[in-house]
């Protein structure tokens, strides 16, 4: 059995106090379980069998009325009740404390996993399904609870019980004690045969459940498209197909578990029958008392119970190990964008970055085997300068600006911020100096005020209102039911495209960052709504180093420089007038723009 899952051990150490208390309760309960069958032997030997007190049982005579069979019976029955109640009480306390400690471990591991996912690169998330990642955080993170509370502690309890029970059985009868252990090798063989199938089928079941959750998330977030194209039946069939595959994997795991448990029960039954047969012969020839045989069989059941528990843990381990495997897949993912040891905050001058950005010989692609998206890009943006990026779809415009906040690292070359390689500074300090307004605003289901202040949560209400006013958003905000306290729908679904974009501009304004990235902020809007936003965008860009990606010439003609990209290379750089003066890519795009019937045609 591989021990890779032990790598989760550090996540349990923070809860060592609770685990220690649970283990102490477990030891107490084992001791009580060892004592529980003993009154039965004493009743059979000294009350029903009328035997004389001998050996270590002589102390029974010292009990009040201990020499009277009826009074001794009362004492032993009372002892049986007390032992039962004490054992149940300790067990319930152990389960309650264990449930709390286990749940806390699960939630803490989920928080670690959630934090890890937030810090992994966008390339990783582009290759994953959000629904499957949610399942890993919310469900698979409970593997640590299942491993500790469902595997480790039961194994420890069972081993202690085995030692204690065997010690008692050895005192009763050496031969029968040794014979009772003959079932152990058979149980080990069953574990060896069935463990791998149970683990693999359980992993497949959980993988398919992750795909079902991912499909559900994708479908429910794309309902307008699905309904518009009438694809409900298609998505339903995809869901049913994955459900069938998950069911097949689940039933396969259950079948393996049932076969395993049937084999363990059969082995235990055969072992008990052998003990009854040989013990019966010993009673007949007088070498063993009836009470000793009965109490031996009672302890034998207590001996085989932890053996069966150890065996059944194998099936529980299969489920926990499958979840642990999915958790470790995320925790083991290599950081494509990571801080170097000893990374320092971005060097600021007068407590504010200047916003001088340079790309030097940058080449970048999205993965091994893929062609580079950017090739040998060299570009400088001086503080306060507006740089417009234009070019056909797939030219690499969005990829280029994604390198500035270090969403990705280039294969070759480097990106400088105020003369410092951004790979040498803390990510948080770098990104705090950059504001973004994207084509999709990515609003959260929070209040209007919380969305505007998302990049600066300590902002005052007056600062939030000022940012909204500068973004031309105050008028529509005041018309909302609770104004700035209005909670917007998921993805800003209760707002129009222009309203969402104005909130995104307000969010960028409030951040007061020296570098601004505008990635097609108006391309999804009509000409009238775009015109309403241009004034807010001009205020946003004032005094900032701005990179603006746009397909509409109306949003880039006032740029200080226009960078024309084609197939991942910079083919032209200049002002609007300079680029029109020669025979160039930009000139062809400009002619195409004004030669069309629509003034908003994309370039």
C-alpha cells in the first residue's frame, strides 16, 4: 500500500490537541470493552456453576454478600450495566469530539486548496473546469478527515484492541488463542487482492462526479446561449451520459467492497467455527470450563471485530485516498508564476510608482509544443503615455498586456517596471500598481459600493461616490432600489453592458494605479453607449501609463503611439498621422474602416 497520502500529515499537526484527546478517549473505551465480557464468565463459573473462588477471583468474597449466589449475581449484573453505560458514554464523547476535529481539518484543508487555486497561473485555470475545482475544494478536501477519523484512528483503536483482547484470550487458553490468529493471514490476502480495484474504481467515480459538476456549472452559466440555440436536449444527454459513467464506476466500487466484506465475514465465521469445535472437545474432556469457553467465544468476537474493522478500513481508505489524490494533484501543480526567494516590494519613488514599462526581446507561448504567441517584442511605454495596440484577432494583443501584471512569464526576454525586472518583485506589490478594465467587467454579487471598492476595500464612502461620479455611473446608481447598497446579480446580470463597464471604470479609478490596461473596454457596446463612456475613459487615463486594446479606430486615434501587431510581432509603431503617411498595415486597416458602411467596424 503506497504511503504518498502521508504527505497530508502536516495539515493534521495543527489539531494535535484534539487528536490527543480523542486517542485518550479511545484507550479508555478499549479498556472498558476488555472488561465488558468478564462478568459473564464470573456469573457462569461462580453463580450458575457453583465453583469455589480461586486465583485472582478470590476478591469477590470481600463484596457485601459476596458468598451468596443471588447477591453476587446482583453485583455482577450491576457491573455489566455500569460497564456498558460507561463504554457508550465514552464512545459518544469520542465521536462528538472526533466529528468536530475532523470537520475542522477538512475545512482548513479546503481553505489551503482554495488559496492555492487562487495563486495558480491563468494557464492552469484555462485548462481546468471550474465545477471540478469547486468539487475538489468543497468535497475532496474532506479526505483528511476521512483518513484520520476513518482510517488512522480506527486502525490504532483496532490494534490496541487486538493486543488487549489477545492478552485476555492467552490467559484463558493458549491453544485456542493461537488458533484464533490463523484468520489474520487470510484477511491480509483479501486486502491485497481487493484494495487496488476498490481504490481505482472509487477514483474513477469521483472523477466522473467532478465532470458532472463542471458540466452543470458550464451549462447554468451559459443558459442564454443554450436556450437561444435550442441545445437543452444535447446538454441533458451529456449530463445523463456522465451520470451513467459515474454510476457504473460507483457500482463497480460497491461490488468490489461487497465481495471483500463477504470474504472477510466468511473467514471470521470459519475461524469462530474452528474455535467452537476445538473448545467444545476441551470442555468434554474437562480441560476447559463452560464459562471459560463462553467468555472465550465472547472475547473472540471482540478479537475478530477489530480484525474486520482493519479489513473494512481498506474500502474506506480507497475513497479517502482517491479524494486525497485529487487534492494533491492541485497542491503539486508547479507554480508557473512564482516569487523568487527574497522578492522585494516594487521600488517606489515618492511613495508612488512612475509607471515606466518596458518589454525587452519578449517571446512567449502557452505551452510546450505550441507555437509562440509573441515573438521578440520590444516596446517602451513612458510614464503618462497612451499606447494603443491594434491588429487582427490572434495577433497577441491581450497576451502582451497579460505579461505586465505577470499573469504569465515570458519564455525569453524580460518585462521591466520602473527599471526593475518584474520577476524580482513581490507579485502583490506589482499588481497593486496596475488597474484593469476588461471587455467583460467581471462584477461580483456584492453591493455596488463593494464592487467599486473591490481593489481598495478601505476606501471611504465619499471616495467611492467620487469614483462613481467620475465614471459617469452615479446617475444610474441613484435610480437603483438601494443605491450604492444595491446587491447586483451574478456576473452583474441585473445591469446593462454600459452600466457594468462604468462600474469597472469606477473600480479602476478608485485604485489610483499608475499603469492602466484597457482590453477592448467598449467593443461589446453600441456606438451611443461607447460615446457615453469615452468621457469617463479620458478621466481614467489622465496621468496614467495606459495600454489600450481596441478594434475601433475611434478609441485609439488620440494615442501617443500606436503599436500594430501581426502574428505575434510588432510590425509598425507610430502616431496616427505617421502611420497613415506611409504604406502600412495600419493604413490598410484605416481604409477598410472608413470604406465600410458602419463607423464601428472592427480592425
